[in-house]
């Protein structure tokens, strides 16, 4: 689960991490009022979307030469002008894709006179099974380019989860950032605080870019934070931070029915039980020269309600030109699944070809139910047959 910059900053501040003052705003008036509460005279108005690269981003609705999604303001009037430009408009950055993201919230924060920008992040490193700290002197807006062009400027330090964060980790980060004296001390403290937040909140990633030096002080100017979804039950306090407007509408709908759904680029919708079978189904569609429109695992207990919800989700995607249902009835009997598929196909008034491959308990009864339904359901005998049939049906319909 991802959260907004202002929410991440509020969380980090609780661990003692130095953050400039700032206030979130949902309207232009709120943004102006927020600026009025900050010391000024320099403010920064920041678009809050779940994507980075905002500073260099462009608004679809504004002239190409208009400024990006993070703007400096020298007066409250400028804050008003920037807020008016941003709210409700679509910001396109290197991380949003061409569709961009609508800006519904702003963060108005103290403008800082930056001496130097650094990069500091923490993430779960699956290869070592540890939390990795990544640090670079080349902070700012283009860390991807640094990683690509000058990878030697990026340092990685891993922390043994049993021993936890030790002073030497802090010293190693300060050294990687070429800091000395008091700045090195601040860096050590701050790195320990971020590590503590990472562990306490079950984070997947905390990225700080830039970590800035200003007037001899280190502070966090931008941060991205995401949590391990599997650990959310331990953090009821984090649940309200979820912003559903930032999530894919269909993935959100699927999560309500406990369906594992991920939208993909192809045109064959897949409904499968079990992640392994879903992967195999996607592979075999590709082997037959087509592409899956989604990954969808209806899980072990594929009830009629789940099957119907899954059908609706698949069909809500205009790219879908045909559906392949591939279900193994082990605990769940094939006749029950067939009834579910038939009922769902009737309810959603299916208008694209549907190929169903059932295997397992009561498979003969299941096939009979589909054959006698009067619906144009194509039955398949095995995985290879199913993939060939759906690809052929989609080509025929095109
Ligand atoms: P993004 O990474 O999405 O582009 P940032 O918050 O990193 O957004 O902002 C982009 C740049 O704007 C930063 O690299 C920094 O130079 C500048 N900036 C961000 N916040 C402040 C601030 N509070 N004061 C001064 N400059 C800032
Ligand atoms: Mg940034």
C-alpha cells in the first residue's frame, strides 16, 4: 500500500526525523490558509499523487511551458495561483504513464534554501533477506539516471535483522554521503530514525529524495513510503491513509471480493483458480500467439458470487475480446463451478467468446450443464486445447 508524501512525512516526524513544516490542502482556499499558517516568505506547493517525478512533470490541461507539479511560491498570492493551476488537473510524470494522475490534494510546505541534495532510501532486499539502505551524493530529481550512468555513485548497506541497526551502519551511510563533523552525526541519527520507522511500520520502501542540507541542517524534503500489504492487519492506524482514488478501479473492486486481479495489456480475459494455474494459463495464451488481458486468481473456494464478480471485472475492461475460464475442481466440484459460470454469463449478458476448461471432480456433469445452458460456451478438454480455442475464437470475431 502506497501513501502520499504529506502522510509519510507526518509518520516520519513522529520518529524524530527532521521535516520542514507543511499542511495538506484539498481546495485553493485551504492551500492559501495553509500558507498563512507557515512562517514564509518562501513556500513550496506540491501536488500529492502516488508517483514521483512531479517536479519535472507536466499538466495535460496547461500550456507545455507551464511549471510542473512541485512549485516554489514567493507569496501567498503565488500559492493561490499554483494551487489553482494544479487542483483537478492531470499531472503526467515519468512514473504515471501517459494517462497521468489527477491532482486532488496539495501539500503546502516551507521553502528551504537548499545547499546540497542527497539520496537515501531503504527497502526490503529479497536477495539478502535484509533491509538495504541505499545512499548517494547525487540526490535530486534524476536518481534513475544516476543508477544507469554512474552506478558507482550509489552505495548499498544491508542491516542484519537480528542485530538491527547499529552505529556503524549510520557511519557507513554518512561516509557514502561524504558527510563529516556535525552533518555526519545528524545523518547517523536520522538514518537510525528512518530504520526504526521502517521496522515499526512494516514498510516495503521508504525513499527520501532529496535529503537536503540547508544552513548546516539535514532535512527530508521529499519522501515516498509504502507498506507490506500482508502486514496491514497489524496496523489499523495506517488503514485510513489509503487513498482509493489512486488505485486501479478494477483492482480495487477485485480486492473487495478477495480476488487477486492484475490488469495486463492483452485482449484475452482469464479467470483461473490458483496462482500457479493462472501463470500457466497466461503462458500458454502467449505460446498460442495472443496476450492475456489480466491475471485473475479466484482462489480455492470459487463461489458463484466470486465467479460473477470476476466476470464483471473482466468484462469492464474494453480491451477484452474473449474470455478463457480455466478451473480445476478439486475441493470445489465442477458442476457447481459450471452453474456459477452459466449464471454469471447470463447475468452479465456475455457478448464475447467464452471458452471454458474444467477438470476435476464431477467434470462430466459440469460439461453437461454448460452444453445444455443454450449459451455459446465453447468447452475445452485440456490447457493446450483451451488456449488454441480461445485464440481462434478471438481471431474469428475480429
Ligand atoms: P518529485 O521527486 O516528485 O519531483 P520533490 O518533492 O522531490 O518531487 O520536488 C522536486 C524538487 O523540488 C526537489 O528535488 C527539490 O529541489 C525541490 N523542493 C522540494 N521541496 C522543497 C522545499 N520544501 N523547499 C525547497 N525546494 C524543494
Ligand atoms: Mg523527489
